[in-house]
C-alpha cells in the first residue's frame, strides 16, 4: 500500500517535473522570439537613419537613382497601314528593295547638304526611285525630320494635324516622335490632333521606310496639312520656322499632275507625255522662284492636280533667300508602265543650306526708308513691265528680261524688304498681293507681286493684256512687323495692321483705313471679317502686329 502510495506520490512529482521542463522550453522560445523581434526593429531603425544621412550627403543622387529604376513610360505606337500594299511588309524584302533603289543611282545623285526636300508619295513601285535620288543627296545627320503631307480623305479647313502617339512603326522598326517639338506646335490654335487622319493618310507614312533606310537615327515630326489658304500657310510656316535648327530636315510630300479620266483631269489629248511635263515644269518654275502665292495661283489657273500644293507652298514660305531648288529626278507613272491614259507625275527636289540663326538675322534685316525718287520710279517701272512680260510670255521675268542689270540699280532696292503691289481700275481695287516678311531683295518682291496681283488675286478676274493700260499701280515698301500689346497702340494713317486669331490672319496696308475713313475700331472690324472671323472677334484673344510703309504710285 505504501509502495502504491509512493508510486502515486512519485507520479504527481514526475508529472510536475515534466510540466516544469515544458514550461521552461516554451518560455525560452518566447524569449528568443522577442529578442529576434527587437533586433529586427533596431536594425531597421539603424538602416533608416543611415539612408537618411546618405541621402542628405548625396543630395539629388538618391532621387536620380529612384527615377532611373522606374520602368520606361508606355509607348503609344501607330503601326503603318501601308505595309503589305504600298510596300512590302517583310523587313528583309523591303530592305532589299530600298537597297536596289539606292544602287540604281550609282553615284549619279547630287551630294549636297539639304535643309529641305520635296518627295513624292506613291507606292514604292512608282515613286521610291524618284524619292531616293533626293535622299541620296544627304551628306549629314539630322536629329529631327519634319514631314508635312496633304490630307487626301479627311477635311481639315485651315488646320494642320499632329498625332498624339510616341512612335510610328514600319517593318524596319519604330521611329520615335519629337514630342517636345510637337507640344510646342500644339500651343498654337492652327495645330491640332485629328486621330483619324493619321491612321488613313499615306502621304506622311510613305516616307518613313525611305528615311529609316537612308538617315538611320532621327526623331519624326509628322504633320498632315488640311485645305489651307495662304494666310494659314504663312502662319504655320512662321511658327515652324521659329522652331527648326541646323539639325532639322523639312520634307514636303507631294505628287504632281494627276492626268486622266480617273482623276477627272484631261486638259489635253495630244502629245500627252510632253504636255504633262510642260505642266509640271510650269509649276516647278514657281518652286525655283520660292514663290508660294505664284505656285498656288498656277495650280488654280491651270487646274493642275498637284495634291501636295499646300505642303509645297508651306515649304516655299519657310525657305530663306539663300537657298535654291535643285531638281533631283522627274518621271511619271505613265513612263514607268507605258500607259498614259491615267498618269501621275513624280518630282523630287533638294534645297541646300541649313536652318540657322544667322539665316534668321539676314531675313530680319530690312530697309525702313531712304528710297530716292529714282528708286521709286524704277520699282514702278519694273512692276508694270513684269505684268506685261507675264501676259506676253506666260512666265515670271527676271531682271535681265526687262532690260535691267543688277549692277546698275541702287543698293536701296537690293536689300531684303517686303513689298505689296496694288492695282486700281477707275479708282477701284483690281488686285493687291504682297509679302509680309523680307525674304528677297525689294525689287524682286515688287516684280513678283506685281504679277501675282494681276493674275493670282482670287478676288478678281485675271488681268488681260487689253486691261493693263487702264490700271494704276502703287507700291508699298514695308518695314518689319512688330507685335503691339493692345489695339489701342495702332496709329491710323501710320501703321499697317496684321490681325491673328485661331490660325487665321489678315492684313491692311497703312493707307487702307484713311482711304475708307475708318477709325481703329472700324478698321479692326473689317479686318476680322477679312480674316474669316466674326466681325467682333478682334475684341478678345486676338494678336496685333503693326508695320509702316513707303507708299508711292504711278502718276496718271
């Protein structure tokens, strides 16, 4: 019994013994866990303070590292809709095709360093060889390529569209867009984004594989031009002219004459190849002269179906006087296929030079007076003789055509200066066209705009030979326009006025308001209407520039 009781006594003791060991073990584990947790907290506190101290010593380096570790922004890519139809959708096939176009030139291209090109935009079978002749002239690298093409399908009245994507893609890879440049453009009402036009328009996209093959690395600025009048064209040219630099190449994308029933243009049926070439060369003469108004006037007069006439006029309005046009190649689809029933013409041209600040300075120089009576008489004589020559010969004259030599005229008429030429018949306006900015010598501006006023002012019928004797000519030689802060700064009778708003603009010469008896408010009301705006739009949000002019006229 005693043994049993001892056993019972021992068991509780044993039980107590084993319970005590388990409790100790559990308490030990808990203690280690707490210790480990405290060590972790201390470690985190240490490293946090250490990082803070390093950050204070390193300044922005910590931020830069953080930014560098962020993933690249997602790309918004516009895939070419032309691959597989206008050109091959296979990279190796497309590269080989472009290589063959380049080899066909075989050193016959003109090696120059262009600031601008005119390129065609048909399927590669037809126009790529013509384009390659111009691209083969490139001898330097460009950081930026601005390509402006016409809108064939989407109406854009007096507007230019830029895309809202980050890259264009062709079978040759992706081309990054110059988003900073594009954002600068979109600050102006004249530039907007029409998503559909960039998806369907081929005139810009067709240039990309050619540029990728020939120029390699560059950033693209794709612009699609709408149906624009000369004021919008000049304004767009002025905006982009202020953004380009010596690392920029500007490309105007256009085909020339579209002949045949398919295009609704059959101005002749005899000797079709020769007449097409004559028609194309007539347009090219205005390109050589860098005369945007004359070029558009020629298209209107002849009906020449030049689809990229707005991009071409835009380029001509941008170019400095120092540049000249060099035709690099000319052909037609009729010559390629042997079928002239329906034929499209292709011309490529290159313009040597660079977009530099030095060029800007030269363009901004302008005479502000000092024309002698002899100078004024000469300019009036040149204006009338230029119109007569054009009516007789059908082309713009140069100085020697009128029996004059540049070495025998005064320096005052040879400085770059803008001019307007006004035609009146029985005291009523019969035509008035001119330049706003000084891009050519004064005498050239007078000669060119005399012809434009006679035959290219859309508001009036073209002057005929029998009309000329009944016209009285006047010339306005302008100073460089300067912006004023308020319309209240405009001086009637002294200042000519340029009004700009929402991509539209219009100009009145200094003599207009006094001749009509208008005050400032009446002048601006009529000017807003002339610009295609509401007659009260000048009152808010409009910009005004003023200039002065020496005005002289024929005495009859």
